[in-house]
C-alpha cells in the first residue's frame, strides 16, 4: 500500500524526492495547497478504490496521517 501511496504523492508533488515523501507534511511544503489536496484525494480514491469524504480532507496533513486513513478505509488498521 505504501508504494502505491508514494506514487500518488509523486504525481502531485513531482519536485519532492521519493525518499522525502514519507516525512512530507502540509506545514513544511508550500506547494501543498488546497488544489494539491483535492488532486491528491482524487488520485488516492482512484488508486485504492475508496471514497474519501470532504470531512476526511481535514486529515490530509501529512503522508503518515493519510497512510493511516487509507489503512482504516481498507480495513488494515
């Protein structure tokens, strides 16, 4: 699952090195704006065949938090 999520992040943030993505957070990335959040959500929904509510968008603050959210939605957490 993590490699698939890394791919989603790479598509939205092509200038961020793959090894830096696991520590990526909205607070430390100026390019992570509302448009990037919605784009990331859309890619994740498509990649993992899950639905993410608009309430869940508030949780899109870091790679690790998003990874946990996906795990919950997939029943892995």
